[in-house]
C-alpha cells in the first residue's frame, strides 16, 4: 500500500500549465470557512462562483451556512485549478448525475478529473482524483445527535452492538460519527445517494483516530475474518454488489471538534496515495 503523503506549501502549481495531479493520487484540502473569510481567501473564491452558485448561496438564511457553501464550492474550483492549472477557477462547468452527484462537464471519458466536497459547521473539505471514484465527508461531532436512534437505520448489527454498551454520551456520539463519515464518504463516491443501504457497510474501526493525518481502513470481503492487527476493517453486504478490497478508506481529525473520512476506489495497477495539502489553494 502506498503511504499517505503530504503536499508541500510551495507546490501551488501556478507556474506551469501541466497537470499537477497523477493517476493513483487523491488530493485533499480542508479549511475553516471563517478563517478563509478573515484572511480574504473567501473573497477570491466568491469571485469564481457561477451565477447559479451565487443564487444558491444567497438563498441560505444562516450566514454560517452561506459561508460554508461559498467556501466549499470556491475551494473545489481552486483545487481543480491547482490540479489542472490550464483551466481558470471560474471556467469550470459542472453537471449532475441522475442521483445528484456533481461532475465536471465536457471531460474526456478516460481518466476525467473527479471531485467531491463536504461542508459542516466550521469545516469544508474537497478531494480531487484523476479518474478514480471518490467521496469525502466532514462532520462536527456533537452530543445533540441520537446515535442509537440513527444507528438503527444506518449501522450494521455489529456496529450497533458496539454503540449500545457505551455509557459516555461523548464516546457514543464520537463512535457513531466515525461510522457515519466512513459510510457517507463511500455512498458519495458510489454516486447513488441515499439509495444505497448504509447498514450493508460494516466497519470495525481502531480504538482511536489520529489528528491531522489519515488512518487507513482496509477493505475485506464479507467472508474474511475480522481480525487485522492494528488496522480498521471494512466489509460490504451482498446488496451493495461491491468488493471493499477495491476501495481505500481513510479517516482523521482535522481539528478537535471534527471528523473527516475519505473513500477512493482503487484502480488496477495503480497506487492509491492520499495527499493532504497543508493549506487551501489560493485563486491564481
């Protein structure tokens, strides 16, 4: 397995029109919308948004929700231009699949740029790959959620059984959101929305998740025993019609209050390297 990499701050890709991304890589950016607003980056992002994106942002009643939307969509445009500097950030055009997944319009069928975004209170995230299906989910962990009620619908029986005995509300909420972010990232990568049965994804995850850098979740078939020393394990039920060994999952804490999970489909003969950038890309 390819080890997780971290991009250097100086590699902004603006000096060359050549693509910065390679097949077998997943590039990830995370940012705090308020920090982007304070340092002026968000203003540059806003200028790249299309009129429909601006209209959607203006429809939000909450300023925090509007900032998160603008930050996530502006981050996606800046990240795509970092990967493909020949295309200006405001020149990207998007379409949606029948299930609502956003894709870049007018791309070649072989190895198109793929991307996914997520935003929650205080955090936005974007992943970009060259051809590989990808999904990202960011969540703020909070006790207001009802893990047992929600878990009945989205957790596998084994996952639910791990939630029930936890007496500490914070520990129960944290474990639930660890399951949820991994499942949501996978569902988004598949592109079928909530039509996929989340309780068919079963994750046996490590006791702790690291801060700042991703932890890998190994895919295993349903028949494979669950014990993998020091690693988290993913299994899929038959209704998903998929093999978890074809996926790389990663999960980490970009901050003390947030969880982030990533799902990237492995391509035959290629590595599956996750490159976490230290800062959001500016608009060239």
